[in-house]
């Protein structure tokens, strides 16, 4: 655990805790893996390791562009699959007829037979199916429920997440942390994404609180969570659960290596 170099004193108390969702409270990598496997399976397509890694690369790049404001979320939903499938040869296997972009493709019967075909898949249709799968991906990180219960007992606990509304809301509302969350702020609703200060202004308006001295942002991402809190002028805590080095210019007020360590700060 790392504390700021300067002495804070014991009188300052927070009232509002903003907290990130994915890779802070929920294991998004696991949710993403399950959603990819489920969607590809539903479309009758083999998901190779190479294809999964290529999706990860494309998706990460597009989310970085979203943080920078160079792409809209509505575009990202389908663009990641448009890029993934462009010129890709996909393995089609099974025993039934599949329809892709309006074209019927006869599949090869038998478990041992496969055929290599270049398949035209509508990225918007595939993207909607993927979002539906992703909305079911609820995998709390160890200690998430305990820390949310603890924080909610002392502060107004507000989730601020960059993401798709129809994905993030069900994942929180159907999870074990739901009873402890005062409000859920999703970038798609706010019209801006972390690290833009606009999403924090939206959150403050939603909960009716505006005293920044009494606010803190907790999250795993230096570029969105920590830089976002800095941009908004509030304290921050980097939940560095993967124990990586900070090679960025963002300097959090605090740093913890486990969620349970937040009790020593808050």
C-alpha cells in the first residue's frame, strides 16, 4: 500500500466514493471470454486462439480511442467485429444450415469434418448478440462484496463505468454488489467517458452532491479512472490488483494492492 508523500491529517473525511466496475470489482476478462465463446458458438463458428487474440487487440485499441474521444460508443459496438471479420477465413462446423448476411451455407455433417469458408457476417447483428452474452457476465473479484458492503456503510457508493448501458446495468443489478450501490453511472448515458470530467459532472448531478473535497475515485485504470479523477479535481486511489508498475504520468493519491486494503484508507 502506498500513501501520498504529504501528510493529510485526520480531519478530512470523504462523503462520496466513486468506484470503477471492470477489473476493480468484476473480472471483465472472464466475462469477455465467456461472451466471445458463446456468441461464436451461437453463430456456428470456431473461435480459435488466434482470432480471440486479434479481437482483444482490436477491442483494446478501440476503447483507447473512445477514451480519447476519437470514436463514438455506438460505432465501437460493431466496428470491432467489422475489423475482426474483414478478410478473415472462418471455420464453419456442424450439421445444420446457417445464415450469414442473408446467405445460406450448408454445413458439413459429422463431427470430424470441417470446411474453410470465407463467410460474410453482419457485424451489427453479431455485435448485438455479443452484447447480450456480455450482459450476463457477472464474475465478482475476490473481496468485492465485502468492500462494497463496508464502503456503503460509511459513504455514498457510486459506480462510474465506461461501457455499454445494456451490458453494465444488468451485470450490476443482478450481482451481489447491487444492494450497496447508490447509483450507477454509465458512460453511454453520461455522453462522455473517463477520463473526461464530463462523466463526473454527470454523476454529481445525478446524486445531488458537489463537494469535491469529499469525493474520491477508486479504480484499476491509470488512464481512465485515476486520470479522470485528477481531471475532475478529486482524490484518487489506484486499485493495483495486478501489481504492475506505474509508467504513466498519472499520480494517484493512494495505491492499494488488494481491495481489503481500502479499509485502511477509508
